[in-house]
C-alpha cells in the first residue's frame, strides 16, 4: 500500500477504535430543546442516541414511552397524539443514571419555513420592522433557525435552537414565517412553531432528496449526476492521492539536490454534492436531520435562482414536494408557496415562464399559492412587505388546512375562455366582487389571433367575467395576462387579492 494511503488508513482506524472505546452519552437532536413546540393531534416521534442496548424512557404530558437503543445507539419512541397546550411542559428523557430535561415545551401547530432569501429575510429588514418588532411580544410563537451547511451524505443533526418570540428576539425571525405564524396564532389560538430551514440564493435542487429526481424523465440528468457522484468522488480522490504522492517524491528529490521543490498540488477534493449549488447538498444537511420531527405543513418561497427554466420548474416542484412527503411519511401534508414577485431581471419573458410553472404546481395535491404581483418592487428582488405575503399564505392554511370559512383565500383564478363576436370572454374561480384593485382600467392583458402575435388589449369587467378585445385582432384565438417580468396587473376580487 502506498505510504500516504497507509497513513490515512491508520489515522481513520485509530479514530474508529477511540470512538468505540468511549461510552455514548444520552442525547437528542437539537430540534428537541428548550422552548420547542410539538405538533398537536398526531403521533409524535422522539429520538436520539444512547449506549447500544440501553433502555431509554421518554416522559411528557402524563405519558411514558420506552425504547432500546440499537447497535449504533439510535433509539426512537412514539408519543400518542397530544392536545394543544400553551402551558409550558417538561419533556424528560432518561437512560440509566443519565437524564435530559427539555423545558418550556408547548404543543400546537408546527410549520416548516423553507426556500431562498425571501423566506430567510428577517423581520429586521421589512418595511414596518420597527412597529412589528415592538408588537412582537408573542411568547406562544417559537422559532428555530437551522444554521447553513451542506453535506454529501445525510447528517444526523443540525445546528440551531428554539427561541421564544419577544421584541428582543423577533427581529431575527423569518419575516414571512413570523407573519404567517402570527395569523395562525390569532385565528386558532394555539402555540405556533416555525421551523426555519432556508438559505438565500439557493436553487430548488439542493433542497431535494436524491430519490425525488427519479419521478420525472425530464430530471434524468440530475438523477444520474447524484447517482454517480460517489464514484466520481472516489476517482477524484484517488487521482489526487497519486498527485500528492508524486509531489512528495519530487519534493524530496529536489531538496536533496538543494533545488526549489515543485508547487503543491493542493489538498484532497471535496465531494461534488457537498456544495450549496449542487443537488441534495442542502437536503442532506438541513432537512434530512429534522426527519421525522412532527409538523403540520410547509411554506415555501423560492424560485428566483431557477428563473428561466419555464415549465421544467414544475417537474422540480414535484420532485421536492414528493420527496419530502415520502421521507416524512405524514401523507400529503399541506405545501403552500409564494408565486414570485415582478422584478427587472432584464429577461422579460423568463419570469412569466416560471409563474406559469408555479401556477401549474397547484395540480400537485394539497398545495396552495399566494400571489404577490401587487406588492412587489421591480427594482428590488427582496420586496419588503413580508407581512402581506405571510398573511396571504395563512389564508390558504386557515381555509384549506384548518377548514375555517367566511373569507376568501385566493385571488381570481383563470377557469375558461370562449371567443364570441371578435372578443375573448374569460371566466374565473374566486371571482366574487371582481374589480380593478386601483380603480383604473384593467392592465396587462394581450390578445392574439391564430398567428399568435400578441398585441395590447382592452379588458373590461362585465358581471363576473372579463371581456378582452383589440381592434387589431378580429378573430381572437388566445389571451395573455401579465406576460412580462415587470407586470403588476390590477385585476382582483372583492377581498383585494390579485389574479
């Protein structure tokens, strides 16, 4: 065996021997810690690590459950479904003479908050930050921010801590998540936990489990890249070791001759998946370790970094949502997301392409989409009105997840079109009180004939329909709405929600 490889093997062997001679202390993942919120009304998994073979007992809210640690020291118990409680409790885990007590535990509604920078964006940086933070004395809202890291393989834990909401802490919370959670607290009157695993500038692929890409033939190249990553890494490592060994040999020869040694070939290469821009790298480090922590659903704000992919983004949404639902085993939990805001990317038709994919993602069961074309900022990719974004997401949750009634939760949604008398007549769902949101003529409608050459069109509300026409198109065949990255259309409904 080559000398460097032998050294590496000896070091690794020594490390394994030392690990095997050290007793494994009783521990839990960091997501089980003081101030946490447990999901109500579902069986709850509690897990951790102890001495292999050791019996571990978990006690909470009058329940006691026990399990035996396996050969690797992993243990898991399942608590019976708990009722919501704002009364702080203590979860106690014991094994032998070891004891871990987790304090100030509440039971209520837990939501995962994920995506890129617009989800990670903190309350400190919103348009009404001072007022919102001053009013954030909300101890029944708890926030856990997963620290940013990647990994080529699933990790067993994350870095982070649960923080109770006060004016001193709320500024660091996800702004969208906070306003979403505040609405749930007000309407449901139960504690709310925000499990914030988000990272600015990230694409959707790094958040997806490796098996997720297998759902679509259109993602075959990604699936193959992930499958071949380990083999490529081993080959790269071997090649680099050969380079290092040759460098050591050449350096010794040069020094013996009093000559300058050659430049170093550098260290060993990192794994190709251990990067924030590579498929699965963030999932492995910032999602997988949270499984199977119980929660109600997820809110998602991402897509800016995938802009330009058009309907391919739909396939990636299917991969992401499907993979998360599979690994958690909680069925088709609610997955609510934000349609991107208008912004000057200087690629006018790229953003409409991903808007179309996001709208089509509503075909995935139990999803919902908050439209924010009226509250964006075409010169700022981070619109500061996160309060309304969170509120609109909460409307979907309150109506579709919790079954509350008496309010509208979506803006007008295209249903059908018929061509008559040289005009296109559009019908919509969620169209009660159809109106122009600013009282001006409807904007951002275009119409085309069979040649598909679109021209600006006149659009008028007639009852519960919108009639679109242009003198330049006598026989309309198609209508477009808001098909430009700068589009901020004014069509909405009586609830003030945009189409």
